[in-house]
C-alpha cells in the first residue's frame, strides 16, 4: 500500500524530553511558539479591519461635515486626551519590559511590570469615565435629548466669561450645528467606547497573566502567553495613537 | 523565533520618542497648514504606530510571515478606504438636510 | 412576446429598451456558447473515456500552458466587450436629455406620489405623453425605495435626503407596471402602480381635466405669499432679502467670500436652512423652514422661483461639484 | 478478499463515549462531526422557510401567509442559510475533518480554539433561533438602513448580534486553517504538493479572516444606532444609508466566495479521483483560488449600481467585477479538461461533480449579466438575481458539499451508503433544482421584483413551475439523511481507500485514529499520482 507516502523512520531521536507546556500535536516548542505568534497576528489583523470599518465611516463623514467635526472636536478637553495618550504609551513601555523580564526568567519583575501595566490601564479607563461624565453633563450624547448649544447656554447662565480669544464666530449656525454634530459624537462614542471595551478586556487579560506568572508557569523557554497579551496590549495602544489625533485634534488652529 | 531580547535602553528610547512625537502631534494641530494638517497628523501617528510595532511588538526580529500578515491587513484596509472614497469623491453631492415630516407641513389654503 | 399565453419577455415600451435588450441577447449568446463549450466536451469525455476495468488509470497529462492562456485571454477580451457596451448603454440611461418633461416622484412607505409640473398629483398612478423624454427626480421621505419601470428597463433608488434622476422616452401607448424594488417594509409588494402612456393629444386633454389647483408654479406662488417670503424678497431687490428675479443659473457671491451657482440644490438648501449660503450684502435674517414645509410644497416653491427666471432653461445646468473643504 | 475487511477496533469514535468526551474534545474530527449535526439542523430550519416562501408564491395574491410573515420568512431563510449553513458548511465540516490528515498533521494548530469556534457557532445559532421564535426579523438578510435602524419594529438587534457572534466562529476557523497550512505540513509536503482542497480552504480562510470583521463592525454600528439612538446611518440627522451598503457589501460579496471556494476545492478532488487522472493545470487552478479571494474584495459595489453611487464608481466596479469572473472560468475549463483521456466512472460523488459543473457554469455566466452596467439597471433586485445566486449557492456550494459528504463519508464513518439511493437522490436534486430556479431567470427579466409576496397575475405560471420544482428539490435533500443514517448501522464496510484515491487522508484507516497517522508521514510524490495506488474496492452495486 505504499504510494505517495513512505513512512518516515524515526529521524532525530527524542533527546530532550518535551517541555511540559508543549502540546502533543506540535513537533517542538519552537514550532508551537511560531504558530502562536502567527495566530495572534492574524487575530490582530481582524482587529485592524474591525476598527478600520469605523475609521472609514469617520473619514467619509469628516469630509462631508468638516466644520461640524471641527466645532464638535473643540468640545473635547485636550488635557485629558493628552494625558490618556501618555498613560497608554507608558503602559506600552511597561508591557514591553514585562515581556523582557519573562524572557530573562525574572519572575519578580515580570509580576511587577504586569501590575504597573494593569494600573496604568485602569488610570486610562478612569480618565475616560471623567470625559464621558463631562459629555453626559453637557447633553453631548447623541440621541433624544442631544443639545449642542446647552454648553454655551450653561456657561452663560453661570456667568463664565469665555476665555479671551476663545470665543469666535462658529462657521455654522446653531441649528446646523445641532443637526450635523450628532454624527461626530455618535462616532466619538462608538470609537472610544469600543476602544475602552478592548481596554477592559486587556486589563482582565493582564490580571490572568499576572496570576499565571505568580504561579510560576513561565520560564525562559515558555513565556508565550505573556508575549501574546503584550501584542494585544500594544495593538490597543496603537488604536489609541490613531484615535487621539483623529478625534481630539480635528481643527484646533482656527 | 523571537528569542531576541532587546536591551532596556532600546525600550526607553522608543518610549521617549513616542512621547516627543505625541507632543509634536499636538503642537502641529495648532499650526494652520490648511489641508496639510490631516496628512501630517496621520504621518506622525503612522510613524508612532510603526515604532510600537517594530520594536515593542518584536516584529523586527520575527519571521517574514508575520510581517506579511501585518502588511496584508493594512493592504485590505487601504482597499476598503480607497474604493469607498472612489464613490464618495466622484459623487457630485453635498449632504442636504433631509425632507421634512409632511405631518408638520404648511398646507396652502 | 409569450408562449401559450405565458409572457416570457417584457414589451419594449421605451426608446432604450431595445438597446438594453440587444445587449442582453449578446450576453445571452456568449453565455450559451460557453455553457455548451463546457457541457458538450464534459459529456463526451464522460462517455468516450468511461472506465472499463478497475485498474485503469488516466493518461499522465500535467497541463498545457498555451491552452490555459487561450481560455484566460479570450474570456477577458469578451468580458471587456461586454463591459464597454454595458457602460455605453448605462451612460445613455443615466444622462437625461435637456428638453425632458420634468416630474417629481416621492417615495413614501408603501406609495409612490408623482408630482406633475402642471400641478397634478397622482398616487401609484402616472400619466405621461408618449414620444417625449421624461425626467423623474426621485426622492424618499422615510426609508429606501426604488422606482422601477420594467417595460422602460430603468430603475433608480429613492434615498431619503438625496435627489436621484431617472429618465425614459415612452414610445408605445399603453399601461405598464411600476414596482418598488428596494425592500421597504410590510407592504413593499403593495407599493406598485401603473404608468399610462397617452398620445400627446390625449395627454393634454388629461392635463386639462386634472389641473384644479393650477400649475405647480402657481401653487408655489400662493405658498410664496402665504409664508410671507414676498415681504423680504421684493423684485426690486431693495427688500431685506435678495430679489429672486432671473437668478436661476447665475453665480452669486456669498457673505463668506465663496460663490455658489443658483440651482435646485441651492434653492432647496437656502429654504430649509437659510443661514448656510447667504448672498453678499444681506443679513442672515431669514428663518429656516426646516420641519415647517412638506416635500411637495418645497418643490412647488422651487418651481415658482425658477418660473421667475424664464431665460434659464427649464432645468438649471448641473451644479458643479461643491467646493471641497 | 473484500469480506475480510472489517471496522478497526481502535478509532476516533471509540476514543471515549461519554458526553463529556464529545463536548470537551480537542480532536478536529469530532468537532467536524458535531459541526455536521448542527449544520444539518440549521439547513432544515432554513429549508422550512424556503418551503413557506414557495407556497406563498404559488398564488399571485399573498394568501398563504400575511405580508409581515412572508417578510420574516424570506429574511430568516436568508439569514439562516447564509450565515449558519453556507458559510460554515464545507470549511467547518469537511475542512475541519480533512485538512490535518491531508497535510500530514496530527491536528489543527489550535485545537482548543477550534472547539471554541464550535461553541461560538452554537451560541450564535441559539441567539438567532431565540430571536426567530420570539418574532423573527423582517429586514431582509441585508439589514439595509434606515429601515433596519428605525422603521422595523421586529427583533433586528438580537438577530444582528446572533450573526455578529457567528462571525467570530468563522474567523476562528479561518485563522486555524491559515496557521495549520503554513506551519504544520508534513516533511516533504511543499506548497505545490498540497491537494487543491487545501488550496481552496487557504483562500477561503483568507477571506474569512479579512472580511468578517468589517461586517462585525457594521453590525456594531447598526446596533448602536438602533439601541442607543446614535446617528451613524440616519438620514434625518445627516447620516448616509449608502455607507451602510458599502460596509455591508465589502464583507458580503467576499462571503459569497467563502461559500463557493470550498466547493471548488471539493470539485478538484472529485474530478481528479473519478477520472483517475491528474488535475489539468494544477498551478492554474491553485492560483485561481487565490485570485478569486483577492479580487473578491475589490468588486462589492456591483450590488449597488442603482443605489445612488456615482456613475464613475459604477464603471470602476463593473470593470473590476469582470476580473473576478475570469479565475472561475479558468477553473471550470480546467475541470472539464481533466476528464480528457481519463478513466471516468460515475459513482455518486461524480454525479454531484457533474451537477456542480453544469449548474455552477450557468450560475457564473449569469453573473456576467449582473456585472454589465446597462443590463443590471433593469435586472437589479429582480428574480433574475435570485436565480443567479441560487445557481451559485445551491447549484454550486450545496452540490459541492453533498458531493464531498458522499466522497468522504466512508472515511468519516468507515461504512458505505447505498449506491443506488444516493444516485437517485443526486438526480432528484439536479432535476428539482433546475425546475425551481430556471423559470426564475425568465420571470426575473419580466421584471418581477424580489421580496414580493404578491405579484402581477401574468407571472403566475412561471412561479407555479418554480414552486413545483421546490418540492422535488426538498424531497431530494431529505433522501440523503435517510440512507446516511441507515449506512451507519448496515452500511458495507468501506476499508481505508474505497475509491482508490491518492490523497494522504486515504492512507489512514477509516474511521481514522484520533492522532490520524501512526508515524509522521513522509511525502515524496506529486499530489494526484494514481500510478501507485492498488484499488482494493470491488465493484458491485447493492
């Protein structure tokens, strides 16, 4: 019955006993690691296209309603946005250092860096809560009681004199702003909400990996879970790197 | 395999350059460059993203297949954006406020 | 055309129906040829090379590059012919002639409302003269619909918030189907009607019978006074609003320095939200009519303003693409 | 010599009989069997709606069901058949079972992820069936806004979330296949020694991984618009319904190729085995799978020629749509050329292959009408389109699926089904299918729109023909269930290689061991070499 297949003799003898974490259907740990890396990158590919659909919708509406986008984007506080970007880039650094610690079999520092990354992630989510709370207060959430001019009226009532140079003639009438800025805030909430959801999943993942590291499951040969969650974390950071200029810095120079 | 372990100094330099680039992005948003603003912002963000991918995510030392996977993703995202823009840029149409609800219409007597 | 009383081919009631059908038969012929070019050899090989005994093995044929190129290049060429012919018919379908009789069709959940220039309003019914090109501007008030005349071989979607134009020139008098082909809800299949093509004389007579409310422009004039537009838009131009005499088709300077050509879209936008493109030298005092005026009345007002500039042809030249931000 | 053949003691079905051993299995073959069962259930639920539609359309006035119920019928028929039967069918059942043995691997790269994909499929199906039972959805399987976002008062959000979940099952299967094919091939199994079934699944997985996320985000946008009142596609607040169509069809056209490409892979195997000959132009057929996968992503707006896209965009997409037709034509010609000078035998899988070849040719060619701008304006959203995609999906994908099932059934269960009844069912399916869908081309060009439950009287005769054909087709689909289940107990023992085929999967015993091969196979020959195979099967009809 021999045809296309001549049964292989036992080539290389099984010198090293397979690492406990090596699964049965892989020949060696290197093949398993390579498969995991490519699998993770394919997953990140789906995430790129997942967020990509939102970015395409954003681009189209930005071309159509540029003035409305510029006007609405000015409502976002640059301070919190900038702080969040710094926090997230910092967490990327600590994540990379955590992966490095796992590579060099330094269990203590792996756990420390992972905890710092988790904390930075929670700080990011905290800042998002602050920003969302401000939007809800100013009736800037699209839907039934969306009211773009509430912010000005609210300021005028409390007698806040708008900062010098702050007040300039908006290029669109209040009715038009009310009509077209809902799209901006719909996209804002969908994009940052989805990103925050991914951040929450990331924090959960960090806790699981920290617990596994604490149980001593990783060593210099087998640290794949740490690296995979690192890839995921860096990806979520990259999404924010694009979100920040697109949403916060639409047209700040007028 | 990415058994490659990069020095801590590399990570710190990448981190600092990312922070500097964030500053540059924010600054460049306040400079009026007309229609150039958007491409500049996207270039800076793209460069920052490639820094993170290349060094933090170790793609620099990984197999060609990983690099190919990333490139495929970006290529198909570019297809989605470009071909949707083919329609929107060539459509001689600016958004109109939609027709009103006839129930509230003014009826000629 | 029908066999045993069963219609198997729609009748060609419009001028370009024949072009569309010619293209249809060309592609049908090409497809029949390729279907046979696959079916006949496959059946013949099946019979000719039927397996005789169990151990029989097929010949060792790897492939044949020239043959592969042959059946890649030839289909590509034929495909390009189909594409080119299709594009030429499509451009003919999508560019209404200038002197077409203009109509409005407003799709609303489960009815078509047709609006003649002379003021007639019909629901799910349409009377048109034969022998003249007819241009229908289609829009919708709620969800997507699609105005479809199978006998005229043309169709266009009705999209809320946007005008799309479809045109045809009916030749054979008679009555044909109107369908809605974009799913729009419960009674999507009830959103049908009949278009009756009349001889021009019969059409004029039909027009006289119907027009009790006067032409669309006359209705627009009455609306112009009811909504107090005339208080600002005085013909002399000294009123608070610019004069509307002979403005259609001209290009005016706006307050913010840019300029705009006055056409359907500009008039419509200036009525619905008036601060958008205010003419230079005038204050943005005009109230917006967003939510206060129905689609038909809006169309009547636009017709009235256009009737005040007789020089401009019935349809303003296609508006140039609005300046990109 | 044949009667000495008996079912081997040790194989994957005897590797643990408890429910737990099945529900927590990591064996790709058991997951494939569970997929087979779930998919068949969904197929018959979808089929019931098809019967409802054809009964309604037997009479011009809609008097079998009300308009609303009919709208829910065709929507659920579309949703269930597309997302829960056609997209997972061949990859999840035949792909899962056969790709590891075909490339000489013990299992897929991520077995746990494979099981997760099955659970996600079950979770998505339960979600959609629950929405269906509680009242169904009536927006059409395309969920066009603004109807789906604001005007429909049916269960749009639950069904959309069900599809969103099932999309991840598709992504995970695709991801698993890509990594397996790249990294787990047996020594000697180079890319050009891969069977064409594996090439087709590689191309399908590319589309699954690249396309599904875009429909996922489109559903998320529809969800936030309908549930939270956001304004992304709402024309009243400046949104654009055509943008929804762009994003939806960016996935849904490649999804059509997810459905047909695996069937093409099955076709290459069947034609080669049953004409006992190499595939004609192996590399051309392999690369045309990849070409279809890539070109499939740049043609989507031929679904939108009349929905308000610009004339220029319509021209660009019409031109590109022809580029996708060429690889399919090349494949069809190569299959036909494979039969030349072969040793053709007409067992049931080959009958399905012939059916596929005929029906897919008609389906593909009628696609040319819809890609041509001038004619598509008349034909868009009429029954011509319905007939076209049923010729591709039912004539192509389901015939391919049934052909593959009949071809690998002996390998999966170790037993042969009754040759006579399976041929009868193949011919019934072929005849019933043509009587159902060919009249729809004619009534389509007459102008009968899609999704109508009442139509003008003169179109009744063609619709009655179509309804009659549908009952014959329905019968043709019920037959396989009977003789397949019967064969489990009383089928003839098939032995490892009943068809004398050349793939690696035919070196294993049937039904195979849990770890597929006793030792790692070493591949030294071309994929379709029949010179070495000793045919063990004796020819006699039950």
